[in-house]
C-alpha cells in the first residue's frame, strides 16, 4: 500500500524540478555561452563553469534536463551552443543530423550508485526485494541514460518483475534526486557525482553499484551549429572540458576519465 505522504512529496519534488527547469529555459541571455547539461552533471558543472569563466572571461548559462529532452529541444531548434550528455547515443544522433561541428567526444565515464536518506534502509541491490522497501526511484530509461543503466542492472540480476510496482520514474536524474532527498522514496539509483557534491555529500548513505552489472557510461559532448557567433567560445569550452583542469574537477565529482 502506498504511504499517505508519498504523493504530496512527489508533487513537491516535481514542482521544484519544473520551476528550476522552466526558469533555466525561459531566461535567455544572448551574450552568454549556452550549455545544455545532462542532469547528472549539474553540480559538477557549476564548478566547471565557474573555473572556466575565471580563466577565460566567457560567461555561461547552464540549462539542465535529461539528455533525451535536451536533444529533442536541440533538434527542434533550441539555441544551445554545446550539449554535455550522459551517454553517447544522443550526441551521435545530433552528429548524424549534421547539427554539430565535430563528432562526439567522451569527456568522462559516469558511475551509478544506490542512495537513501532513510536511516533504517540499506542501500544495496539485495535490499530492493525487502518488504521494508516500497518505492525505488530511477530516471526514466527512455530519456535519462542513468535510468537506462539502472534498468539494465535490475534486469541483469533478474528482479524486474519482483520490484516493478515499487519503481518511481523521474524525468531526469535531477527529479530522481528530489524524490530521494525528500524521502518520498525509500532509496534510488543516481549518479555518484550527486553525492560527491558539497551540497549532498553528508546526506544519507550510498553505495556504488558493481560496474560489471552495466555497460560503461561514456558521457559525450558536442559543439552545436545553432549560433555561429558563439562557435569559437563553444570550442574553447570543449577544450577546457578535455584539459587537465577540467578533468581534475570531474574526477573530484566521482567521474572516471578512463574505463
């Protein structure tokens, strides 16, 4: 049976996510580099953009959503200068459509974790089957690569049918995180980069998911053709992401540089 406080918490989390997303999408700054960012990267990106702007003098605007939704917006003509995806599929799709200056490049490899803010919950795969666990958050596998990886794990260990009714889908990892943080769910699958951030590192308990249970999460980046005047600055940011300075920040947030 669903907890009586589940839906109010889910509603609050969803509203918070939508407010942030709508604000980001509707606040246009024509003089800023516009970077579309997969939700797993949002905390790391704040530090990356700050460091890049300090070094280069280039101001940036970050638009956060799921990789799938950002890609759909770009195909429809959204004026973004770069896409930093949580996988390679969506950057490859944009490249095939001739919407990018260069082929996709891998900037990092992501890591999947189980995370809970409930003191009486153990964040491991075996515990997903427990009667103590009623709700498990994952990103929407159709649009959020971390959700797709979480579903891959669930299917590989053979528990999809057993826990199907427990699954609560976030439209992106950002919304999935809100479900976990608000304790509307018992635990959830998310990116290691979230719990490595200063804002979240002391919240709850988490455990890395065995990397042998899901395909390597190569995260891809492309420079887009949408705004000619910003192409040089976009290339400058791409080069920064691949530099030792950019990689150092990514590593600090739990990303791997090699697989």
